[in-house]
C-alpha cells in the first residue's frame, strides 16, 4: 500500500467504504432491524448515488453546468420498464432481466446524450445550462404523451400529441399489455430492483468514473475545464472529450433510472421534473465539485434526511433547508478548513513516525 499513489489509495478507500456500508446495511436488514420505510429507501438511495456520481463527471470534472440530468434518468427508467415487461417471457430469470433492462436504459440514455450533446456542448456557461434544462422538460412532456404496449406481434407505440388518443389506439391483440399509458405513466410494473443490484450499479459507476478521471481521457477533460484555449492550442479536441464525459454521464443516469423505475409498481414522468435535476445538483455541490466520495456521502445523507423527517411534516423542509445552509457555511469556512488542514498533516506525521 505504501507504494500506491495517493489517488489510488483514495479510490480503494471509496470502494471499501461503499462495500462496508452495503454489508452493514445488509446485516441490519437480514436481522429485521430496519423498518419497512428504511428498507424502501435502499434502492432509491443507490440510484441517486449513481446520479450524483455521474453528474459530478459533467459538472465537477468537465466543468459544464447541466440542469437536465433527470431527463436521462427518465429515458432510462421508461425504456428499462418497457424492456423488462416485454421480455418477461423471453427472459424469465428476474436478475438477468433486470440487468438487460439496465443495459437498455443506459444505451437509450447514451444515444439521447450523444444527440443532445452535438449542439449543446458547443455552447458555454449559462447557455448550456438553459438548453439542458429545456431538454429535461421536453423529455418529460414527450413521455407524458407516449403510449406503449406489447403483444405477440411486438411493441406498439403511439404519440398522443393531440390528447385524443387512448390505449385502444395501440390495437393490441388479446392478451396484449399496455405498459405506458400517457399521463398515467407506467402501470402494473413487475418490481425487480433489489439492494444488491443497487450496490453493484454503484460500484460499476464508481469504477467507470474514477478510472476515467485517472486516465488520459480524464486528464484531457480536466484540461479543457481548466483552460479551453490552452487545451485547444496543444491539439486537444475539446468538443470530443466533453462529449465523452456527457455520454458516459448520461449512460450511468439511464442505468440508474432503469433500476429506479423497476423498484415501483407504477411510475409517472412527473417524478423526473426540474426539481429532481436540481436535487441531484445539490448533492453534487454539497459533496464537493470533482469529489466523487463526497457525491456518494452527499446523495446518501441528503436523500435520507427528508425521508427520515416525514413525521415532522410541518417542519421537515425547514429543517432540511437549515441543514443545507449549515453545511454550505461549514464547507466554505476558512477557519474550519485551516483546522482540518492542520489535523490531517499531524495524523500523517504520526503514522509515518509510528
């Protein structure tokens, strides 16, 4: 371990920390020490950890402000649900069908990320944020107008843009199933998501993002972030590397969306509105831009906190807001940073002398 680089040690510490948290929670769950409410949080927490880690790749590592990340999550959620339900007979094994659904969700979100990224990543600053915000809203509205079903002939799609169409317009054969019913969203979904699957997805996201950051591609992305003109002057294709970060981030968000969608029996597109994108951005900012370990902790704590305060219905959002303010004040306090900076070197010196 002494010969390992500092960044490698941090990466291993991240993997070990997430694994220990998974094992502890699994033991508590196995001994029925978690309430039903707490158990229901486990899969969504994993999904939003992946969302925060993937968004940090764009906002923290690439340096671009994206406000439409929930749009990629919604694409992954609904495409994953469609894949899972339509393949129920072809793939009867639930874990395998879940894996296929997440791959389909990631692929669909990656394609959407590439198509959106072609015009969007040529913009900068506030313009990029506005366009990604609009993209998220467009995706939400399109899914609201979407009717999807399947029967022996395959999948059937109808866009209900005029509001006059219904499930009957899918013309499903007897025994056919309507999966997405417009504004009602996906209904009658077979729940396949599990906490172990969430843990595996979190680990995949961490491995992908951390290895990308440490690679030549990651260094090129950060060079584009730090000084675009200097990066272009040494031959780095800025648009190409920003596109790589954007597409990888979208793919991970799509996989998280598929897992999230398959943890509920019903899901509406309203779950992926502007507020969801802002919530994930808050996780990233409070965890620290470019700090992947911080994104993991920030997403876990800030997702659980409002849920745990539901019994204080009248005051829970006030308490949540106060906690956010206190965290921001603490993380931007120069005296606290100086104190931490003095403590950490002392510990390192003590370990070296020991």
